[in-house]
């Protein structure tokens, strides 16, 4: 089972906090003495050491100056910035609108050779039709009460970005739970078009579409959170409040292992198409 993404991000923060705490103790300073040397309230020292508050670069420089460890400041600043980048609030990402978020990922997609995606809730973005994407992004905009609802433009941008599945130099291993085919996102026409497109896209040479049947007996893994593996460089995990970016090689390996285990339960080809057709028929 992979490390919880929220725990993973918190662990990175705690590593920085633990190192700063060690520097204070090695310097023989109490929490209050460190705070006085840094010219802030001692409660701030406590919050930083307990990973409740992320230190700024200025905070770390002051801390290292107070503990006579200025030579460690740069590495700690980089480590802290990396920890904070693992956990990025959706609201912060979406302040400029949904379309901007879609556009910001275009180059990253072009630089990725192997996409591995597992989803237990939605059709992966790479295979979404414009109608399905507009409905899904519209739900996101309303649920998060975004100041800008540009879900229609964002849906067009997402579909445009997804044309990468037709470009050479990329491979796509996509896994979904069968329940994804039955969650109605948008109206019946949007769902029918989306399911029909899965039949087409799943047959593309660069695309491997696997579906884990609801009737699977003796599952080797339960349904997991949605995650995307980009080559061996990054795992992006989607939570209600945030997207967590996992970059530690050992954790990427855990997600890769989970993906392969989930993959063994999936059906492909004619069996997968039969499940899609069954879902289309269920629309009535």
C-alpha cells in the first residue's frame, strides 16, 4: 500500500523541522533562547519545530545564524521549498481559473514518454470528451466556489492538451475501475459520447486501457486514490483539498508497484469493450 499522500507531504515538512530542532539542541539553546536570537516569539519556534508552520528562507537563515550553522542554510532552504511544493492547495492553483491550470501542464505532458494513470472515480483527463470535461470541471468550480468559472474554456483546453495521445513518442497505460463507467457526469448525451469515445481511444496503438470489473473476486488491492505516474519522475495524487506531488524515488516505486498490482486485475480488449457497451446500454 503506498504512503498516504498527505502523510508523505507532512513527512517532508517534518524532516526539515527535525533538522532545525537538532541544530538548536546541538547549539545548546532552549526554544525561548532561539526565539530571542531570531527576534520572534517563542511560539513560532515551537510551531516550526512541530511542522505546524513552514519556515521561510529568511526564517531558516536567522535560525542557522543563531546556531552558528550558516553553511547549512542553503541546503535547508532548498529542502523546505521542495517539501512545500509537494502539497499545493487547489485554491492557490485555481486562482487564475481552470483554463490556466490546464494550459500550465502542456509542456510537461510533451516531455513525458510514459503516462500511467489509475482512476477509481473519473474518466482520466487524457480520454475525456469536451462535454464530459465541461461537466466535471463545472462541478469542481461550483463545489470550490471559485471566483472564476471558466469550465467551458478549460474543457476545450483539456481536450486540446489530450491530443497528445495521437502524437508519436508517447505511451499511455490507463486503468479505471468499472464504476467510473457508471458515475453520471453531465447528462445522458454527454455520458454516451464519453463512453463511445472510450471505445475509440482504447483501440489506439499507443493506448492500453484496462478496466477493473466490479465483479472481480479476491482483489489484491482495494480501490485507491486517483494517481498519475509521469515516467519515473513524478507521481501526482489528487485529494479533495490538494494535489500532492511525490518526487522521492522510493515513493514513486511504491506507486509503480501499486499500479502493476492493480493492472493484474484489469481486463483489456474485447472484455473491456463489453463493459463499456454494457454501461452505454444502462443509460437507457
